[in-house]
């Protein structure tokens, strides 16, 4: 299987989804952290959960670092095209190389100019966040500084809010915006609490930071890594979309794959 990344059907699907995905109150949602070219991790997720009753949401960073970046992203985009209501692919910082170059970027640097433009064109259409009606929000980095979840749909690329979503880090200490570290904006627990209150969400599922404690902020913030590029263990989370309220991470099922 090889996906032509200029596929018009895929572009229409992503345009229809928009920047904010609202998951239905039906079945279960599987959340997958950074895969970074770890195609085995992606294959395992689909083998186990690509079936009726499950929606799979990947949290970004599909390429670079791992050995099978191209295979990984082409497979994911093909699955999105085949099953647009069952597969969602959020934007991570490694999908934004043409907007804000970074290193290492072995996938992007190995492409021809035409290939880079084609992949960038698709990746720039990926959604920024997914939310549920029972309290969850999922992003790659940190939730953006907006007043309501609806406003995420209107966030533009390369704005402050986009940088928060794609590049933002958390630290386990009090504070709001705590400055930048290696170009990444850093936020503390006060920012988390205020932003989650504005968004009217109780639990955040994210990825992006492989070496932060997976569970922070009173068990309300979960960071997933699903790639052997970083760690020997790969984790995913499963949420019951029919559960009335998800109040802490203890209401999720966290699984090693």
C-alpha cells in the first residue's frame, strides 16, 4: 500500500473534520501517544482496536527518530481515508517542519522538495484537539489559552495558541507561563487548572514529553508515549465514551502494548 499524499479525498475529509474533533458519546476511544516511526506500535494498535465500538485517536509525532517514519505516516493517512469516522490524527510538532523547522528531522530531510511539499500540505490540515462530552480533552502539547473549547476550531497555524498545542511543555510546579526552554513554551500547574476550567474539561490526555512523569496534576493530566524511540514501554489509554463523567486518570484504562 502506498498513499498518494495529494489525494483529494483525504484533503476533503480533513477539511470537513476541522481543527476540533468532537468524539461521540458512544463506544470507546483509544488514545495513542507519539509513535515516531515505530510502525510496530501502530500496527499493534490497529490489530487490537480497529474494530466496531472503538475510535482511535493518535496524538501526533508520527515521523522522525524511528526507522519507519514514511511507512508509519502513509499507513495512518490511508487508514484515515478509509475510515474517517474511526481514525483521527492530531497535529504534533513533528508534523509542522515546514512551519517551524527543528532537529532531528530525519524523515523530512530525507524527502525530495516535491515530497516535502506534499506531506506538509496534508499535515498542515490535521486537527489540533479532540474533546468528549464527559470531560476529556486530548492535544499534543498543552491546551491552548482560549476561553472555550469551541474557539480551538478557529486557531490559526503559527500563532501563540498553535505553539501551545504543538510545542507546549508542562512542569510539576506552581505557575502560569514559566518561559521557554529550547524554544518550547513551558507552563505550570496554575496554567493547567485555569485553562481546563475555561475549557470545562476535567482530564487532559497528551504526549510530546517523553521524560515527564506520566501522571501529574492530581491525576488529571496523562502523558502517553507509544514509541520505542524513547522508552522500552509503550502506553495507550482507553476511555469509555458512554461513562457519565471522567474525573481523573483512574477513570481511564492505561495499557502497555
